C-alpha cells in the first residue's frame, strides 16, 4: 500500500501566480507558511503549492497574501536542469486537490480591497 497525502493549514506568502493555457487549463502557484511548533523556534516552514483548473480559479479570485487556508493534496517533485550550469535540480511541490478558505468573510473583503488598483 502506498500513501502520499499532505494536509496543511497556514498563511499565504504572496498573491497567487496565475497561468492560463490555450487548452483552457488554469494553473495557480502559491507559497504557504506553516508554523512548526518547537521549543527553540516558532519559524514557519514554507511550501510551494500548485493548484489546477477550478481550484486554481477559486484561489485566484479569493486568496491573497496573508489569507488563512487549508489544503489537502500530495507531494511531488519538479525536476529540471539549471540553465546556466546544466546541473540537475529539483523542488518539492504540494499538488493541491482540495482548498479550504479559513479566514472570515471580513478578512477576505479586506484582502480584496488591499489588492484593488483603485484602493488608496
């Protein structure tokens, strides 16, 4: 039996990075800070999240820097060769299947106002 399930709750580190493809697919990348409780430090662990299609659209419309969200998905790795050195590289990514918006409606409205181009 193989199990690869990741569940995280934390705050978003920046506004969503949205990509739209000619095929109609939508991809969203986010960073998520999750506090690790330990005696020595209260520093967050940072995770890169990848969301697709309807889940990505929800994130693009409602998630902003500082939003509290919960996600469920699985761990995967992206592999590539460095353009300058040719050295193989990899990066862990959480591919999100489920997204929960955990902040209050007031928090979401404040985030939308802060990201609005007309906001002073």
